[in-house]
């Protein structure tokens, strides 16, 4: 079973590398940057220079690209080569409704489609310990699970097409809300004379214990905004959540507070920096009504 991988960005390059190291058959790759293709060729991948070429040569086509419009365009390019026996797996984080639209077009060719976004960080992409959330026909899941396991330690079937993305958007929104809650309480604690270390130790000792505080305490102390997950990507994800909540007529005040901080950060030109930099937005009171 030959695999093709499209999108060799921050996460995609390591995900593709893991496939190349673990899969026994040919792995093809493509990216809009030739330098990324060359990098993956060093790990045994065969470089391709169009999405259509990937679709023509691979049995399983994996996409990991930035936005819904990018996903639409990529699958439109590949459509002439899609047919019965081909499997498409989109691992991008995009709007669930766009993914369902693409899945229908793909299925009309006879090919199969799954949305399988990932959770966790670049470090986990490198180690192959991501969480993978699968939305697809139930019969397809056991076929693709071994491939997803090249990249993920935990692969979870969420239901039909679109459900993997629904789970991912809810997850990332919770991450943003946790981060915003840490910002607010940590800044208040410091105003009351409590150090970052003492507050982090307090959180670790109590019911508020969370991985985010444990991982980020040194970054927050040093005001290190080196990007692990960009502000623009988190803002994109939480904006998708905002649309879903509006469609469901469900009010989410915590989501709206986190989204406001992220929006201010993007406005200030911090889109490419880590989303934890919203700490400064909260500290300066820039989300006041």
C-alpha cells in the first residue's frame, strides 16, 4: 500500500517522517516548498511536485494543510485521479462543514475519505505520540488505524465524517480557555504578591492541576513566546468554534473571552508567535469591554 503525504509544515514534516521510517512500502510527499520535499527525501520519501501526481501514484493520500480553502483546492486538483480503491485522509484542522463537503465529493468518485485531525504538539509529532481523532465510515476505521498509528499513540474513532474535526475544535477551544484562565489567575496572583513559581506549585498541588501550567511556567516566567502553536492557528480554531456555537444557539462566555484575547494578539501583529503571548493582552487589560 503506497502512501502519499501532502503538506510538510511544522507538524506535517515530522508526521511524514514517521510514516517513512515505519512503513514498508513507498511513501510519496509534496509541499509548496521544494526545500521541504528535499528534506523528506533524505528519510526515504519519493518527492512529487503536484498534488495530482501524489493522487495518481498513492493508494492512501494524506493531507495536512492550513485551511478549508487549501483543502478544497487540493482535493479539486486530485479529483481526476480519485477512484474506487483510493483512500483519502485529511489531517488538517478546518471547518467540519467544509470537510463533510469534500468527503461527499471524494466519495462520489468511489474513493473513501476520513477527517483525522491531531492533538498535542510538535514534540509529539516528532516522537509519533500524537492523539488522532478519526471521523469516517465505521468500516474504514480499522483499515486506516495502522497508518494513523505511525503518527499517533492514541487513535480514537469519533464517528461519521466531520466528527473528528468537531472533537478537535472542542478540544482546542478548551485549551484556549484553560490558557486564558491561567493568564487571568496567574496575573491576579502576582498582583497579590505571589510569584509565578509559588502559584504554579499551588496549582500542581490542588484540583486545578493541569498540564498547561506545568509545561508553560518557565515560558511565562521568561516571557518566551517561541512558537509551538501559533496565535493565528488558535484564533482560526476558536473562530470555527464560535460559528458552531452560534449555529447551535449555545452561548459560551469562556470561549468568547479567550477568543477576544487571541483576536487582540493577532491585531497587534503577533499572529506567528505562540498563543501563550495573550498573557500580555490579559496583563494589560486589553480585553475590557
